[in-house]
C-alpha cells in the first residue's frame, strides 16, 4: 500500500504515515457519495443532522488538547494559536447547528397580472448534491470544519481532500463525526495524489467544488469542472493597509504585527503591504521593529512560541530570495531578513520596497511586512488597488471621513477600520474577488451556497 509521510515542518521528524488511496478506492468514494444523494430514502432529516453535529461538538470539546497538538504538529502553527483554531472550529460546528433552522425560502407574489391569478408561489432550498472540498495546510482543522460541516448541515454528502502535508486534522474531524453517529458515505476523507484529485474535480457526479489554495491551482481546476458544477475558490491576497498620521499607534502597531507575523505570515489575508503617512513612518517602523525582534520563533509545540516554521523548507528559501531581491532593488531592511534554520525565518520588516519587487507584487506568504511611506492618502489607495489581488484591506485613522473614503475606494471584499486584515469571525462572509477568488465562505454563507432553490407554484380556483 502506498502511503504519504506526514512530517513536522519544524524539525522534519515523522509524525505519521497515512494510506494513499488509489484510483479504484477514490472511485468507490465518489460512487458511494453519489448513490447516497440519489437515494432520498437515506437522507437525514434536519433534526437528525443537528443531533449528530451536537454530539460531534461535544466530542471535540473533550479533545481540545489532542486536536491542538495535532494541528500544531502537522501544520506548524504555534500551540497557542492552534488552540484558538480548535476553539474556533468547535464554534463553527455550533454555528452550523444554529443556521440549519434558518435555511428557508420565500413566497413569490402572484396575482399581480391576469395571467398569474389563482396561484401561490413558494421557494424552498434543497441540498446541491455531492460536495468536493480541497483544502489548504494553514488551518488544518478549522478549514476542514468550514468545508465539511456546512455541506453535511444542509444535507450534502461531502468528500474532502486535505493538503497532503496536513491531513490528520481532517481525518480526526470525520472520525469524530462518525463516532457521533454519522452514517456511512456522508463525509469521507480522500487522501490521494494530484491525478486522482483532478479526476474528482472533473467528475460530473460532483455538484459543488470548495477549493482553498493557490490561485494558479484554483483557476486551473475551475476550468476542468463538469458542466453545471458550481464552485467557491478561496485564494490569496496582498493585504494592503493604510495608516494615517492620526491613527492610534498604541493599538495600530501591535495589531499589524500580529496580523503580519501570525502563523509566520502563512494566511491568505496576512498583513503584507502597509502604507504609512510620511509624518509618522519613522515612529511606526521603530515600534514595529521592536515588536518583531522580541517575537519568539521556534518549535510550534512550545506554548511560548509566537512564530513557527514555514510549511516547507523550499518556502523558507523562496521568502529569503524575495527579501534579498527587494533589498537589492532598494528596499531598506529594518529587521530580520535571515533564515534562522532550514525551516524558520526571522520576522522581517522592509521599508519602501520597489513597487516592482516580488514582495510588492505577489503574496509573500511568509513573515514579511513591507512598509511604504506616502504623502497623500489617494496615492496609498491607488497603490493598494494596483494589483489583481483583492481580498481584505484595512485603514487606520481617527477621522471617520478618511475611513469611509478608504472603504469606498478600496477594491476589496472586506475592509476593516482600525483592525488588521487578518481579522475574521466564522459567521461573517469571507472570500476574495478578482484574482483572489470567487464565491463566499463563512459557515452560514457556505451553507447557503451549498443549497439550490426550487420554486413550487400551486394553481387552484380557490386561491
């Protein structure tokens, strides 16, 4: 049997070997899920789904420590942040439970023309069908919750292909659902190679693709979907932030440091490009550097660690190369800029990198914050909007008119005011626009996307 080796991104040690499904086994998974959806006698009623999710949540609550250590070990996110992720995941299950009762249609007015008299019209929401979820490494448990739980909550069988570097959290989640009474074929983990994953994407038995990962892969997969298959693609961003001179620096700078260095910058909405009004840029940089230099980098299983490793050693090399190129192009290196080891990189702050440098043009996905000084706010807004990436943006100011001006002009799916770009709660809409993705995530929004509307029209002379 072929396997994949799950190794620690920190020290490379083997954590676990996971069986790799072959093409026949993958076919069995999709065939079973499709057969389940086609057989309405096997569908679970809403109260039955609620009961299973309530038991799943209860089981998760008894295993917070275990789930935290699994997520930290396989993904490299520090223990303290992985514990927050686990608690978010548990709350995500609760959100789905609460929203099941909110899945409803509406009355469509009839009788407003002579042709529509004697009729009532009502819409209802039905499960869309088999959901295929392809997940990323950076939040191994919470992403699994966002891609499995909404599908099951609305009555869709779901297959999840987790990142091969971090499959254990998704496997644990599905196992806990089965322990909670989940019948066969409703949720299955598919650990397979890229060829089998692409074959699933192309399969006409898949009704909905939920993808979280790189834009290059996501847009490619979208082009291979069968006719009628809907999708949500969540890619990366470059997180522009504008800091006006009247911003509260005591709150602004620590927030941006957290938003930029959290999970070593490996978050699709990590703070990356910070445009600071020139009157306060020196103060801003001095304080940001002080915070960056104090961060403890190292073993994610150490409760004191604040910045863990990057997921792969080649990602460390890539980030190091991008930083060196930016410095060669004229950026001022304020701190960091070096590999601590083959797996960890120093929290890095660059000042005034060239706008054509990779760190200014592309998603860094590493512990690097780029600061740029500006004179006029419009200049900063224009630079913020200059890339095809458009996910979450932020503005820090005490002036409501400046804040609203930025909110109005930012090309972004979400704009936070006086908060960093990595802010998220699991009941809010979440997703990029333009090159950063399509569709909307967030537990209730995913539930809505994983259903489709049916209209019923009743004609009667008594109406």
